[in-house]
């Protein structure tokens, strides 16, 4: 974490202590609407001032009775929602977005990032693995600084929300008390109407001349209708006050959660992040030591492999060389084989020569026999004194 971020976190710690030290006032007991008859002089004056806002002849004054009490509360709520988007308010934002979407005429599911994505969207939605891949090459310190900056941003936003909720709580409590005054004023006005104004108007109707009786009767009906409207308005103010009373603990709960988150974030910035850095520094050293040990192990393994391989190669080559050195110029087996082949060749040659000699002797004998037979045949032909025999016999040598 950078020194600037650490200074900001330390400065924010004072703001955290400040917001945690604020004690908000508690609301009055539920339903504690003090009637005009039991109100203190100051409260009685406030109630009468609000009774003056009611003009029984003006319907608008009845409809808007008590609305002025919410003006400041509405201003604070609007200022808190000025820069807030639907996505920042969770399910409430989903409901509001659904209404707007229905009016505009398109589906909320088209805007919901949690819906099932189409094939094309899945194809284009591969940024997360890519971001995870690129994060491997970012500097660790830069990543820690980015995390701390985000945490500081959340912390400042929550502190701002806590202060805004303080104001909202105070104004809601004022609105709650103001509603009690308006309810008391409305009930007092109703009592006044029921006890004096309406009976007096009814007496006027009874005493009115015949030509004014219809007009007076209409005025009486209008007054009674206005009285009923005021009664309904007072009932609405009672319901609003009840809802306002319920919103007070809700605001307190949100504040307590925000304060817990702010305290946790500040503790993370001041205590946890430096611990991260220490542990990461140790992790870097451990990783580098492991890599160095792996390199040494690989070097040793290579040395051992070379030693064993060279020893084996030396043994194999020495064996081969010594064997070759101890061999003669000619292997005895080769000499024996060559000698045997030579003897066999000579014997075969002699055998073939003897066989050739025998065959030539046999052939010479056969030739002599054939020659003698031919001579005898020619001699026999000459004895028969034929011309053929004379010529044939003279051509054979004796």
C-alpha cells in the first residue's frame, strides 16, 4: 500500500470514530398523540396554528393538510437519490425498472445481466478469462493499490451515506413529531366541527326562510362531506405516522450496518492490507527460494545423469574396445570355415574332374562302337553291289 493511501486511511479513521460517536435521539412512544385539551401551551399553540391551515370550504386545503411537514424530508431523500442508479438499490431498483420497462414497452429480462445468455453473447463474453490471464502479468503492488483505492472509495461513500442517514433520521423524526401535531390539529378540528360548527349550520338550515332553505341545506351537506374528507385525511396521516415510525429503526439498522462496514474497511486498510504485503513479500521470497532450489536440483540431477551416463558409456565402449583388441587379425572360426570351404572346393573339383574323365572314356567307347557299327553297315551294303552301296562304302575310312 502506498504512503498516500495509508495516510488517507489514517485520516478516515478519525471520521469513522466521529460517526460512531453520534447518538441519535429516540422517537416518542408509539401512538403518543397529545390532544389539544391536554397539550402544553407551546404544543397547543402549534396545534392551533395547524388548525388554521384547514379551510372547511376549501377542499384543496383538506387534501394537502399535513403535506408541508414532509417537504424537508423529501428534499433530503431526493438529494440522496440524485446520483443513484437502479442497479445500486437492489430489488427495489428491479421493481422500479420493471414498471418503467413496462411503460416503455420492452422486457426487463433484456437488461438483466443474470439471465441466461445467448450463444452470441456467450461467444463475446470471454472477457473474464482474458482479464484473469492479463492479471497474471500485472504488478502485485499495483493490484494492492487498486484494491485499497476501491476500498477507500467505498469507505468515503459509506461515510457520506451515514451522515445523510443521520440527517434523514432527524428529519424523519421531526416529520414523525410533526404528524402528531397535524393529527391532533385534525382531531381537534373534527371535534370542533362535530360540536359547534356543524350543529350551528344545521340550526341555520332549520331557521332559514323557505327560499334559502335549499341553499343552506346544500352548504350543510358540503360541510359534512368536507368533515368526512378531513376525517379520512387524519386517518391517512395516522397511517403515515405509523409507517414513519417503522422507518426509523430501519434507518438505524442501515446506519449500524454501514458503520460496521466502514469500521471493517478501515481495519482492512490499516491492518489487513499491510499484513497482505508482508505475506506476499514472504511468498515472493519463498517462491524465489523454491525456484532456486528447483534450479539447483535440476543441475544436480543433470550432473548425476551425466556421471551415470558417462560411466555406463565408458564401460560399454571399454568392453567393445578390449574385445576388439583381444581379437586376432582373423577369427579362428573364419579361418576354419575358409579352410573347410577350400577343402570342399578342391574335393569337388577332383570329383568333377574324375566324373568328367569317366564320362569322356564312356563317350570314347560309345564313339568306337558307333563307328564300328557304321563301318559294318556300309560294308554290308557294298556286298550287295548297289550303286548306293558303292558310294556309301567308299566314303567311310578304314
